[in-house]
C-alpha cells in the first residue's frame, strides 16, 4: 500500500461525457502528479501540482483540467470524452524537498473506459 | 529530459541474478538515475536511485558506470514476483518537485 488513494477504481462512461477522478496523496506530501497510461502510449505525464499551485504541465489535452485543493487532495477532470481517452490514470505524490529520497508514490490507478 | 535506452525485454530464471542494462549517453551532471518498476495491474513503484556511486537497498543494487553513460539494475535473486516492467529514468533532482518521464521500459519475465 503506497498510501496514495485514487477513486473510482473503475469508471465506464459514454463519449461526450465528463468525469472527475480523485486522488488523496500520502499524508504530508505536497506534490501530486497525474499520469495517463494507455496501451499504445505508455505512461504519459499530464500535470503536477505542488501545494495547490500548478508546477509542471505535460501532454495534457485542453479538454482535461486538474486542481489541488487546500487539503492537498487533487482532482482530474476529463470532459468531452472520446474513445481514445480510455486509459489507466495514475496519481502519484511526493514529499517536500529534502524529505526521503524524493521518490514518487503511485496509487493503484483509475481505469476509465469510454464507450 | 535526457533520454534513456533499454532493451525491450529480458528473461531470467527464478533465484538467479538479473542484470537490467540502461544507456543514458546524454546524461548531464545534475541528473540522477532512478529505477521504477510496474507490476501487472499496479502503479509504478520506486526501486532505487543513484548519482555516481553504486547503491544498494533491500530491493536491488544499482551499478553506475564511471562515465555515467550507462547503469545496470541488479536483482540478486529473481523471484516470480519480480516479473514486471522496469523503467530507467533520469531525473534532474532528488527533490520532490520534479516529474518523472517514463520511457517504454524493459519487460522482465521470470521462469520458475
């Protein structure tokens, strides 16, 4: 158990719909990262937040957005869903600089299926 | 991000050592070498990281070439549970505030 909690574990929805994925980081971790993993693209970095502020942006579509709340949990919003958005979405967290090894702790993922 | 190159796959026998190679010829002086692995149906998990010196922990050892252009992850006695995709990643800092860029990794199969 990494200490990172993601909900829901599975989600099935239709094209054009909107979904929200939730991530609770490990206690005390300030950074949250979102990754998308599909069969043909591998693990793709989407976005990172640090203590509520956006820190880095990767290959995140304009239809996707994220935020980190004051209690440090994060949500990834996916809208106007397309078939190609079907993937595993992972959240990871890491601690403040200088704490531990700086390793990322990943959740078990949310599997999104768009029909 | 500096790039790493790994073989696509490797097979090993249970209880034998496994050496997983990684090339990173464009590594910069501030890049740390990180290894993560992803077991089937799970999120990635940290394995080990290093800068210049060889490193050991309870999971594995990391051998880093003197010129730092390559490294090898060593699993001393492979178990069936070690079958996973192993990712070699360069990271600019050990701090918490830099992302990881995953490549395709190497798929390790372990034969009983």
